[in-house]
């Protein structure tokens, strides 16, 4: 009763009714600003309070960021109910994709060494396998409307789209082949090649889990054994394969709780099916439907005008609901206005922002503060589409902000090569396309582009980079001569070193642009064995010139949004709210946009149901939902504007029917009329940013990087730089996957023999950056030698640690440990020892490492025991708090030595480890990233070429306690993290 009382106090009556609904299936129909995340969090807390184990709860979110926000809400709800907020770490709260990857690894450890391809990596993969996939036949079979051969990159984009649609719609290549033989054959070759190459993408991983569950795969069923409660956020945006997955999971669960709003279904063009939420009660006749109709965000005028708009535009194609505003606060303003031209519209927006900055704003809790730039958003349907005068749609608005010195954050993909530094790097790469450039070519590029962009660039060092890499890229292949292993990431690092980036003091925006360029290089390296020929280097250049420039977001990878005006698409603003919103560029045929019919390669006959439901196309209903989403981002000030004369346009643009339909007594349309009343003028107040509820999500490897050198963390995580590919990249993962597979295979039997272990290691072994020898028996190369070493290691493990298989199970358990200010995620290798009743007797954290420690590993400085110990201690905390397995011991297992070194995991050691992490998280959130150089650390640092290698001080005198390390005799020794204990030339 106390828990229910606490939840009643924490939730509104509407939210509470949904959170505690007893029905097996529940739909929470949550209007804009109605607190859907709070209702979902309350539901989770109620389940746990009713006795549900944390690991029985799976909650899906649309994005990783939304997942982090809901974790925070769940932790608060648990605390409100008197429960330990750390229980959130035992649940799964995150994206469907990430959960499917976890399940695949539990089904078969082989999947743990598969690389996941995102959209851009997948496009690079298609380029790299173009001949094998037979894409040329597809191009020949699909001429353009003029009869010309289909373009290379357009064809790859369409093939990528067809692949994703095939998986999202659960079609088989055979079904496609029956309608389109060339496409079906290409998709089958693509699936076969990805399997052979150990690659997977988001669409395929979802499909594989669905197929495994439908076939009753024992591994998949076992992975779902703990499942009792399924929750889905943003349910209106799920597609066919995701809906099928949710339904299959519910066959194994006790309850299904979905929350969403059909009025905000804005991803139909990607395949999301709004009928999933519209017809939920038909699929589940006994489901209860709870409507959250109180908008806590916006004024009555905004809520009522938006509600009337969507009801009139979508009508019977929506679930009926009438929202009401929780409260009306003043001052407030609602303007709908068309201006004579874009310059006038942009000037009004910038002037209005300038006038409202520093004015008083009363928050919902009654506190008052002055507005800052982060309180404003300029939203448009498309930011990056070109106007008729070749400028981008956002250009006039950011120019107007610049003119008034208003700081802004432009979220518009495709801007990378519009800026000087990444454009200069791209052109530097391009200079080596055909041959090694001569001195005059290099000097011309240096003086015209490189030196203006990088003020401290060194011409002689740049010449050396071009001479070295030009020679290597264009080295001819010869029989009997081993192929080179060339990686463009190293070329980039060499070039940035010659350009003296380390000493240039470039701001974070420029460094993040360079980090994005580095990420592009990483994507290329992820699918190519090596860029060691002229043709492969040419493919890299083609990707840079034709795909990468418009395919990568260049958002800053900071933990919180900057204090700047957001200039963004409506899609990017989904889930956000602002005191002041400008929805701009609202004209007929712009917003709403013109209707686009399906034009993909998958035959329409195979996806007719999806097309009938409005997927893979745009129409009036979808455009109306997007507009509704835009205007409901506003809290108190909403301005909907357009222009009669568009940049470069020859005809007068008509007023948008969407703007015309916004009717309410508070709406003003008279700004351009003579004698119109002045705009609202609020009183001034000291500017103060709204509190940020975000929690820093991070992995152990990222924390580990910070604790060695905070500046390396900044380069890697904040700016986005990737390291060069090391020798034998992926070897450790291959060995680890083999050990996991060994335990999966022999979990209910006696220990494997060394020969059986060797066989599994050889079957699973795969390296992406070293090619097997053409004659592995008579001329074994580096690949064969690595494979032999892997099988030796795994066989040796089975021989010397047979007791690990006796009444013991090795499991890899994911975990998330909430700490003050952050959530640390990772995966624990646990050895669980069972008694005769199959109950866990004890648990041991084992960190398997494919490394060599030598005769005295504890005193081997190359092993970095402060890092290894911290990792085991954190994992011990995760095992105890998150999974309920009290890890009494922890160890690092050095597989190459076949040695197991115990690490202190007593309470004091674990508490001090957590204190170190919390200290690091605090330093990260405060932007404290000093260089902490030492001769030893810098020698092995992945980013040494990008760093001045100085010793800078932290912005605080507060330091964490020393870590507890093994001393080799069963006792302890103590050492501070490397960022504190290893600095200066002597370290």
C-alpha cells in the first residue's frame, strides 16, 4: 500500500492508471507533453515492487538517448517507491537493435565477433564487394527514364534500401527473385557474403532473432527465459519486423505495455507502420487503453490549435483524443505570419530571439530565470535542401543569427565538406588518386588550401607524407611479393601531424569535423582488408566525394546540448521541448511537402499491405503528423512563418494550408499591418540555463581511456577520432568468442578435450584485416599463424582449466552500473558454480584477456594493473548489484600464458573503484580534459600524433582514492590511476 501511495504522489491519475493496469496488454495513448516516459517508468517500478526481478523487464526505446533518459526516470521511480535505484542496471532499457545483438550472442558466441554495419558502413561494404554482388547487372536491368544506365551510387543506395526493406518486411530473396530475378539473386549473394565476412546490420539482426524465435531455436528461447514484462516506447514508430519481434516476445512474457501517439507517427517513410498502434486493441481484444490527455508542456492556445489541426487534417485515420493544457502561464505568444521574402522572415526570427533573450520565464515549478540561447529552436521540414539560388534552406536563418551575434547549433547533415579543414583534407587525399603527386602539385595544394585551413602546417613534413604514401598507394602488385597492409586512418594521422594540429589550438567545432573525417576512415577500414591498390584507394575517394559529404551527422559529441539556438529539422527535434519555437519555411508545397510515391526496387506487389498502410511514401496525413510534432515542441512562444518570395524563386509561394488551419483566439496574423499592436515584451531577468537531467552514458573502455589521459578521451569520445588499425586487429575478440562458444557447447557435459577446443577455435576464427594465404598448407602466412596461435590458446585453456566446466557455467552478462552522474555499461564474464540442486553456489568474475604477462605478470608494467583491477572490480559490483550474483572472487585470465591472477574484490576495493569512476564522470561532465603526458603512455597512445604531449593540471584539487591491485602473494598493493600516477618524462 505504501508503494502504491508513493506512485500516486509521483504520477498523475491518468499516468497512475496506466502504470498499475492489471490487464495483460496495455496501450498508453500519450498525447504530446503528457508525460509518457514518466508513465512507463512508473509501470516498471510497479512491476518491480510487485516482485518482478529486474532481469525480467525489457523496455525498448526508439533511440539510445531516449533509453538513457528513461533509465533516469526509472531510477527516480524506484527510489520514490523505496526501492534501490541501482536495480535499473539489471533491466534492459534501450534500442531493439542492441537487444537483438545481445540475444544473438547468447544464442551463439560466434555472433560476438560479427561487426555491425550502420547505414554508411553498409554503403562502403557494397562498394567494396561490388563485383561479387553483381550490381552491374542490376544497373543494366534498370535504365533511367531517358534510357541511360543507372548511376553507380544511385544503384548502391537503392540496393541498400532493398536489403533493409527485405529484412524489415520479412521477405525472402526467393520471394523477391520470383518477381525480379536479378534483384533476388543480388540480395541472396549479399546475405551469403555478409555471413562469410562476419558482418551484420541492424535490419538483419532483428530478422535473425525473429526467425530464431519462430523456429523455436533453443538458444533464443533460453535467452528469453527470464523475460516477464515487455515495454515499448514510441510504439507508433515500430515497423513490421519489430512488431513481429514484440509479438513473439510477448508469447514468452506475462505483460505487454506499449506507449505512443499516432499523431506523432513521423517515420512512415522509413517503413514504420502506424496501424500497429491504431489497431492494437484489435490484435489484443482484452487490452486496456489509457489516454494521457493532460499536456504539461504547452499553453492552451498551442494545445487547442494543434489538436484541432490534427483532427481536421487526419480525421478518421487517427485515434480520437482531445488534449488539455495543465496550466497557462504568461507572458506567451502565438504568431502565424507570411513575410514578403526570406530575408524579412529570417530577420524577424533573429530579431525576436534577440529581444526575448534574457527575459523572465517562469518554470512549471514556479522558479523564474532569464531565457538563454538554448531555450530557442528554429525548426524546418528540411534544413539541407537547396533553394533555387543554390543556397541551403537554413542559410538565410543562420546568416541572420550571425548578423546579431546569436550563437546557434546547426543540426544539418551534409555540411562536412562545406568547411575549410575537412574539405582541405579531402582534396589532399584526392591529390593521390592517379599517381604520386610531384613537388609543384603538393606545394600548390599546401599554399591554396592546407596552410589557410591549418595555420601552423609544416610544408616539408607535408611533402614527406605525400611522398611516402603516394609511393605506397601506387606500388604495383607482383607475384610472390606480399601485399601491403595500408590503412587510410594512419594516412590521416600522419597528415594531421604534418599539419601540426596538436599545437594549432583549433576549437571543438573544427576538431569534431576532423573527428568525423576520422570516423569516415574507420568506416572504410571496417570493411576493406586494406587500401593497398590504386583501385581501392579510388573507391575510398569516390565514397568521400559522392556519399560521405551528405551521409554523416557532424553533431558535437558533447554530453549536453550547447547553450545555443537549435537550428534543426523537425525529425531531429522529436522528443525535445523549448520555451520558444519558430517553425519556419512554411509554404504550400514546402510544408506540407509534395507527395512522394514509393519508388524502391522491391516489387510493390510484395509490400502492398505496407503501401496501403502509408509506409515508404509521403502523403498529407504523414505531413500533418510532422507539422503537429513541430508545433507541439513549443512551451509558451510559438511562431509559424513563411515567405511569399523564396530564394531564387520566380513565382509567389502560396500560403501553407497547414498555417491557414491554425485557428485560435490567441493567434496573431497582423504583424505586417499598419497599427498592429506590439509583440509581447516580458520583463528582463538574469539569464540562467535550465537544469539538464541527462546522465552520462559510457562504457568501461571509455572510462579507462579517461583514467589514463583525459585528453585522449576528449579526442576519442568528444571529438570522435578513431585510432589507426593495429596489427592483428580482432585477434583478442576471436579468442574470446571461441572461449564463449566452448562454454556454450559443453555447458551440460564434461569438459572438452584440447582437440575439441582446438576444433571450435579453428571453426570460429576470423580476422578482417589479414587475408588468408592462397596456399595455407605449404605457405602459411600471418592469417594462418594467428589462427594456429588462437587454437593453441583455446586448447591450452581447456587442458589446464577443465574445472571451469565442472558444475560451472561461463556466461557473458551485460550490465549497467548507475553511479553518481553516470551509467557505466559493459559485459561480465562470470563463472557460476552450481550445487546439486542447480542453485548458484558462488560466482567468480573472470576477465579473459588475449595477452601475455611473462614469468612475473603482476610486476609487468606493460599490463597496466590499475586498469585491469578497476575493470574486474567494477564487473564485480555489476555482478552483485545488477544480477544478484555475489562475486566473492575476481581474476584476470591471461590466455596466452594460461595464468589466472586474482584481483581484490572486497567491499573496500570495489567502493574505491566506484569512487574513481564517479570522480572521472564528474570531470568529464565539467569538461575537464587536461593532457597528462608521460614518455611511456604517449609512446603507446593511439592519438599521440594529434596531441602536444604536455602535462596540464586538472581543474580541481579533489582526487580519488588509490586503486587496490594484486601484489602476487594474495595481498594488495595500492596505486592511483595512470592520469595521476604516470605523468612527466620519467614515467
